[in-house]
C-alpha cells in the first residue's frame, strides 16, 4: 500500500488555529509534573535508604575525601618573572631552598620519625626468642642507611642556605653587592632554616629516648663479632665483613650518638678556596641576630595566648638558630639567651612529635655551656621546679579546662552550622566571607590549644614518670573527644567549607592586592629613581603577579619573599603594613585549612598512651549517657594506623597493625562489650523472675544506667571492620539463650519471655531458637524421672482413678503434678524410642522393691501377728458384717511399734506402707508411659507391651523365691 503524502500546495493553505501551541504547552506541563514527581520519588528512596546526597558527609562511611589544597602546575622560574633579572635570581634561589626544606621536613615527619618511633613495636610475643632482636635490626639497617643519606642532604641544604644568605649580606665594602640589602630582612628564610634544624634536633631526641633501638644495636654488633670469628658458618664472605663493619661504625657515629644536630651546626661554613666568607662576615652576623630577635618577638607575644598558631614550633627553631649563630660567630647575646630561657617558665616543655617531649632549658645549657656558666644555678633550678609546679597546676585545672572548652567548642559548632546553613546574600557577600573566615580560624585555634594541652600533659607525665589520676585521664580523654569533634565538624561540612574556602582566599587575595597596589602607586609617583627603589617596585610587581592566581604554597612563599624586599624604604605606612601581614597570615591558614586542622587533630600520640583506654572504657560504661563519644575515641585510635605503615623492623607492617588491632579489640571486649552483655542478661533474668525474692532493685537506692543508649549507636569503624555493639550483644544473648535452652528444654518459655523483653526494653531483635518446644505444663522429663526413679516414687503420690501424680510436699506455694499429657509431651520431645528403656529400667527398680517386700513378709514377728489376726477376722466376719474392728487394728499397730521405731518416729508398718506406695507409684508410672505413648501416636502401641507382659509376677515370684502373700498383694488388680 502506497503511503499518501500531502501535496506541497496544502502547505501554505494550512489553517493555524493555535491548537498546536496549546497542545505543546499541555505536554510541557505534563512533562514538568512528571519530572517533579520523579524527583520527589527519588528523594524518598534516598531518604528511605538513609543514603541521601547532601552537604553532610559521614566520617565513617564515605569512601572518598575532598582535598582543598591547590597544587602548583607552574615552576618557580615561570612564576618569578620581572624585568629585574638580579632580583629574579635572588628570589628564585631562596624560594627553591625553602621548597626543598619543606620537602625534607615532610619526608622526616611521615617516614623517618615514624620508622624510628615504631621500631621494636608489635613484636612483644616473639621478642623473647633468642636472635629475634638481631633479625629486627638486620631489617632496619637499610632504613638507617636511608636516614643517613637524608641527614647528609639536610647538612648540605643548611650549608647552602647559610652561604646564600651570607653572599647577600656582605660586610666587605669594596666587593660589589648583589642587591641593596639595607632594610631588607628575609625572615622567611630564617624561619625555614629553623624548621630544618628542628627536624635534625627531633631525630636526635627520638634516638636518645629509644632504649630498645640502642639495645638491639648493641646486640647486633655482638652478633657481627661472632660472625667475624666464623664467617663460613653464616655463609658470608670474610672480605665483605670489614666494609660492612666500617659502614655500621659510620652509621653509629652519625646517627646513634646523639650528634645529628651538633654535627650540622659544627660544619665548616667558611669556604676554603676563597669562596663565601661566613664567620668573619659582621653584616651577616648582625642580620642573622636581628632576624632571630624579630622572629622571637613575634613568637613571645603569642606564646601561650588563645591566638597561638604555631609559635611553639617556631620557638624550637629559634633555639636551633641561636645555637647555629653561636657555632658560626662564637658570640653570645647574654640578654637574649636569658630571654630564651625565660620562655621555659611559660612553656616548660614542647612536644616535638608523638611522645617525644623537649625541654628547651636542657638543650640551651647543653649546646651553649659557656653562656650557661654565666647564669646562677638558682635560676636554672627554678626552671626545673617550675616544670613540676606546672604539671601539678595543669592536673588540678584539667577538669575546669574541659568544661571551658566544652562550652567553647559547642558554641563554635553552633556558629559553624548557622553560618554554613545560611544562604549567602550578594549585598553582604564580603561581610559573610569575613565571618566564615573568622569562624574557620577560630575552630583551628581551639584545635591547636586542646592538642597542646593533651600532648604536653600526657608526655610530661610519661617523661617525669609520674602516675596520672583517674580524674586526669578522664579529663584528657574528654579533650581528645573534643579535638576529634572539631575535625569531624570540618569534615561533615566539607562541601560547604570547600566552596567557602575558594571564595575566602580570593577575597583575601583581593585585599592584599589592594594594599600592594596603594604602595606601588606611591613608589611610582616618587620620581627619585634608584636601584633600591627599582628593586622595591619589581618586588611589588612580582607579589602582585603571583597573587593573581591560585593560593598555592609556592605562590605564597614567593609573595612572602617579595614583600621582604618590597616593604623597605617605608613603602608601606605602619597602619597599612600590619593589616597586610594579618591578611597574609589568614591566607596561609585558610589555604591550608584542611591540612592544618588534620595535623592538629591527629592523635597518633595515643599509641604511646594507650594504657588510658581501659580507664576510658570503664568511664563510658559507668556513664552510659554519653555512649556516642565512643566514635570520637575510635577515630583518634585510627590515627595511629598511617604512621605504623612506615615500620621497617618487621617482615611487613601488617604484623604491627594486626597486633595493635588485636590489643584494642581485647580491651574493648573486656572493659565494655562483655560487661554490657552480662549486665543486659542479668537485667533480663531479674526482670523475668520478679516473683522470686531478689536483691533490692529500687533505682532510687541502687542507681540506674540506661544501657539502651549503647544500642542506638551507629557501627564504629576500626581498621577493616565495623564494631556493631547492638549486633554483638544480640549475638551473645542469642547464643546464651540457645545453649541454655538445649540443656533445659522446659525453660524455653522463660527464655522466650526474655527475648521479648530484650526487644521491648533495648530494641534488640532476637533470633528464634527453633528448638523442639516444651510447655510449662510438661513437668518432669521422662528421662529425668527414669534416672531418679527412687527419688520420684518417694516424693510423688499416684492417683489411680485420674491417672495423675501429685507432689507429696513442696517448698513453694504450689504442688507439681504430672499427668498423661505431660508424659506425652516428653515422649514427643525425645521420641518413642525411650519408652522401652524407661519401662525396663522401672522393672529393674521394682525387682529390688519386691525383694524388700518379701523380706518383710517373711519376718516371724510380722507373719505370726498377721496369721493370728487373719484367724480372728475369719471367726468374727459374719458377726461384724465383714468389717475389721478398729480397736483390734489399733492394738495391732501398738504391737508393731513395740518392735522398734526409726529416728524419724516411724514403725515397721509405716515403712511397709511407704514401700507399697512406692511399688504402686512405679507400676503407675509404667502404666502412664503406655498411656502417654497411645496419646502421642497409635503407632506407639507396639513399643509398649502390657504391664503384665513385662512384669510377669509369677515368674518373678519363682525366680526370687517370694511368699504366696507377696504374689497376691503384688497383682495389679489389687492396686
């Protein structure tokens, strides 16, 4: 069939009535509604899955992280471009050296510090094995070789920095100057040099405090002597031993003798071949001293204040620089030396890394003994006494500090939430960015202060070998939680923080550019041109150009170096320079916000103080109200993991990680989880058995803990697992209830009630045991009765008409009963195979009882009385209507009592009655077994023969030689 097509003539003549437009609009509206509904549906699904995509990140679950730090793509040569080629070279050289120092510092902090600190850890079980310490040191030699190369590189960089600075500040007036240095102070260079000296100083302190490392080194050297005497035994060529021994001696002299820092500052800085003169360069000496004093002035003002950022670290660098200055120029500024020591009264100790604490007074006295002799001993003793006083005061004020910081951090978190939740108004955009910037910096300052308190206090206690009180431990753990809370706050709002940081850095750069622009115009307007003024102008242009870009470390370093040149000749007014410095400091902080917060909130030091963890867990258990804080503590414990990965003394760092993981989990199980399980089980048992007389459970008298809060916690992430407290306790209860129900199946209802109570009270979803059920009506179990048939027949009485056993006496308020339904339930539980066994066992018991029965009947005293009474009864039975006279029966009883009475006051006749009752009970039990089998199943009949088939009394009489009276009395028909 051909497809009809419209003729082109119809195209122009088509009538447009607007219906197509209306139709299109309707379709668009429908499509819009569909999209809205679909979006809301997706949102509902996300909410239901609790996986909604928002601006809040979960620290425990997120597999990705957001890095805010920008990386520089351009090289220093591309960034430092001005028309002043000499200035370009100076700034390039200094910037390259500073970058090199930063790299060395990073390598030391991540690789070498951790490698040394964790040496000997994780091998506690095998360290007792002879030779294991030598094996560890053998693995560690390569690491020490790398450290040796690193230290040598640091020496070269220190030498280069000193030479480069000395070349710029020349005292020789005849020699040509590179640039005019009057008023130019490269303070940034000295700060970086101080950082590198701090690295060398820290390595010394780590090795000095590492007893295990030194012991293993000594043992390794002894091993080498043994190898030297018999190299063939160890499969080593003798010619290789001597070079190796020389290499070890070199390592020992360079690294292990505590001379890393000293060897650096004692280098020959003067070039021997007529190069740069350092020690006799008075201009450089003055500049060096001036820079140290300038840095110290800035540090001293902020040290110990709430606005302290990194002044303690800089103070360590200042002490290093002071010793370097003394070693080069052999002059000591006594007044400045005393000022350095006075800081010890404010800051008695500084944590260099992890658990390594550094005492400035000891360092300065040791490294510059000539100056120390000039001080009186009392002032030095005062510093040491002040250290003890500081620790005592800190221990007393810890609780108050915790309360204060708790309020500060809580209010800061509220500010963060409120500021980040508000929409940014364009008319107040700059004001809003300033507020955000201040709040971010405030959070970092709190983190720095808290971190300093924790590290200083814990490490001082360890260093001075003084015991911590439980109160101090709890307070310090609270501070650790606050520290991690700050880190989590930044992380949770990572998306908003990242967005804000980029805007804040641009805003701060804009402010800095405005300040530089004003100064640049001032320089240009001055027509008196000189080389110095051109240097200033070039430096300002360089700072401007560099600031016009991302706020990377390299760019901020170049700006800092450029401003060292650009701020001379009063380019900036005093009221302009200080705001610019503040802006640049803020820019440094905000640009590295994430990294700095992470560094301050890093709790790797906890590995060395993990003895506090059990006390902390006991406190958490006792005060269950704050159960959620466990997340923060485990986050702090996780911080140790990255550092452990640099351990080199084991076959693999995984051994150390496994050891740490096992230790923490054992402590957690012992001090929290197992306690929790037992307490919950105890509470459930006591609640179910309230009808029994129990201890006082009045919460007003004995107290009360709401343990249910532990079960509302999200799973805690630790290593490669999630610790789910709810699941752990549920599993424990399930396992316990199941095992105990299998032992005593009749208790299934009690455990079922406890399961329901656990769900209602604690929200624990328990698993059904699915065991063969027994009812509360089951009573005694068939097998239990069989095993204890002698006890059963004496404690229970049998009612033949109703076929029921009733307990004789009971200590409780009720008597137990056993009927055919109970026996049937028991047979269902165990199966019909038990019936024959039970009946046969009862038959054996009956044989013994019938024998006793027979012996009684054979007794002459009894037999003669019975015969006499039978004759009498036969004679008078017609007269008394076949009734036995009561007085005759009473006389018979009295006669029997004369034969003897048991200690319980029972006669032989009483015992005989009990014997007949027991025989009747046993025979009744067999009858009920048969009836119970019939009740269970018609197929059970063939398993249970009739009573008279099994208990064949005629055969029994013949077999045992019993009396005829026994046969008559024992027939079932007589029961």
